[in-house]
């Protein structure tokens, strides 16, 4: 028996390393051509400043959000490696869920393949490790809660793990807060219904323990963030307007209007019905149908949170509805397992087919015009000498592509105000984002977008970025 387990774990280890090795080289080649998602570049820029920048107060405006991807990137600087590692962990988590039942190997491979080969999965697995990490944490969290509720109801270690990760999702993506509290409420209701169904006496102590265990990590991580932010900024609030806030906060009509956000989510669910279908079909074939409600509602609340805070939901977020139902396969009766797997394959095949028809691989192979402009501008900057000043709130991709953060003066440096007030007597190069009205230099010098800035001439310009060179300061420069 031990020998069999050793062989199984060895096979898993070899499989994991094989997928990781291949993914790394695929992602590395892909990102050299198409670049990571803007969220990833945002975090990467903050990591570069933290690790390499001298004489800067990076945390002056508050801690970086989301903080977990930031911390992970601090330890693993290589973006292709980090992306490949998290994507491989997510793939193996899905395989682990399916391997908990005696499923036909071909059925297991078909289910995993239909998910992995989905163009939207490609998009997130290759471009955005932050969303992949969110999916991973969310999936393992719900799986652990599921095991506690329906498989090992006396082993609180699964509930501890699930609740800890559920709270952790706040640090991965603060917009998951609606889903977190929704899952906690529904989980408590689910446990009550289980006792009523079997006509057992409701254990108030058990219910109280579940409430405490589920709520404590979430409240702790919210307090942890708020208190840490208070120590840095002396503001005891969750500051949505922080320049260090990625995953976009835009004060749209959805903000502070939960029901409008929910309505927009439901409309999108109808639009992308083929991605939502697995979350409706698969769980309700299980013995634990109420947990199917948790799958569906957690996805709905997550998408609603994104609308509420950000006003726009990238289509690949609807992968949540395709991945969460895999949890329910774990506790399917063996005599219904083959039927359920076949129906699961059919629903996932429909999701795959319609995604291919409606979206195909164009987003995966599409270049972001603004990022290309910023990359080209960074190549020009590499050939210049002298100090550069810019607003990295609007130009953080330029900073990442340029790389030498010690040669740039940032808005949160102590001496930025001096240079910003009178740049022509002290700064060689000013970089401005012409398209973003919030750019500090564009707000101060609105005519700069037309190529006029007193004391400077236009050295390079494209549709997004304009680079000004100081007329008076005599630094040699060459532009290819």
C-alpha cells in the first residue's frame, strides 16, 4: 500500500514539474511578445521600487493592494516563473478534485482539457497570475468547507483551512468581500438544513463554533489591512482612492449601489450563459444540492463586487462559474458518477464551444496598443542619459519596461515636489501620458499633449506617450 502511494505521489511530482517546465517556457516566450496584464505590471513596478529604489517613501500613500500578489512577487521576481507556478498549482488542484473519485481516466482528462484549452483559461493562465491566484485560493477554500460540511463533519481542521483561505481572498482581491460574507451565511444555513433533514437535534455549540471559525479570519484580515494601513498613513480607512490600488477602482454609477451592480451581473450571466451553465448543471446532479447554491451565489456575488468597485468585469472572470462546480464531483454517489461526469463533460464542452465561437483566441493574441506604445517609449529612454521624472500612476508599465528605477524620480519621493514645481532648471527628461487626464504633468501642463512644454522639446512621441528633453541641460543622447 505504501509502495503504491509512493508511486502515485512520484507520478504527481513528475507531472507537476513537467507542466511547470513547459508552461514556463511557453509563458516566457508569449510575454516577451504580448506582455503581462496591466494588473501584473502594476504590482511588478511596486516590487521594483521596493527592492531596488533608493531614497523613496513607497508606502507613503498606503500599503499596496492587493497585498498578497505583491508579497508573492517580492519573493519570486520572475513574472513568467511566478505565472507558470500559480497556473500549474491551479491545474493540479482541479486534477486533485477529480482524482478523489474512481473516475474513468479519459473522463478526467476530458474535463481538465475542456477547462485548460478554453481560450479564457489560456488568457488568465498566461497573462494574469493575480486572477489565477484568486481562483486557486477561492477554489481550495470552498473545497475545504465542502469536505467539512458533507464528508468529515467532525474534523474542524478542514473548516479552519477553508475559513482561513476565505479570509485570505480579501488580500488577493478585496472585491471578493461580498462573496466571502455570502458564503459564510449560506454555509451556516447549509449546516442547519443538514441537521433538520436528518431530524437531529441542532447543536448550538457546533453552530456557534462554525460561525466563529468562518468569521474570524475574514474579520482579522480586514482589520490587519486597515490597521497596517493606519500605521503607515494614520488613516484608519480602506482607502479606495489610493494610487497603490490595482484591480481598478473607478467611481462609476455602480459604486455604493449594490442592487445596480447585481442587476449588471445577472445581465452578464445571461450574455455569457454558456460559461455559467456548468455552475447550474453540475452541482444540482449531486446529493448535496444546496451546496450547488453556494457555487452559484459565490460566483454571482464575486462578479457583483467587481461591478460595485470597478464598474467593468473582464469576461475571463466568468471562469469562476466553470471551475467551482468541480468540487461537487468529489461527493457524488458512485452509481451516478459516470452519468454525472458525462453531463459535466457535455456542459463544459458547450462552454468551450460557445467561448470559441463568441470569443475565440483573439484576446489571447491581441496586442494592447497602449502597452506597445509604452514599451517603445521605454526603449527610447534606455538610450538617454540624465534624470527622468514621471507620474507612475499613469506610466507604471514604462517603469517596468525601462527597469532602472533609480534613474526615475517618482511622486512619492521627498524631493519630487521641488522638481515638479520647477522642472526646467533641474530635470533632463519628462515623460507624460497623453491619454490619461489624471497624469500629474498633463494636469499641470495641459498643452504638453500638443507638444509644447516650456524649456523642453519633443524627443519622442506616439499615440500614448510623449517624451520631452530639456533644451538647456547638456546631456548627450541618442535615439535609434
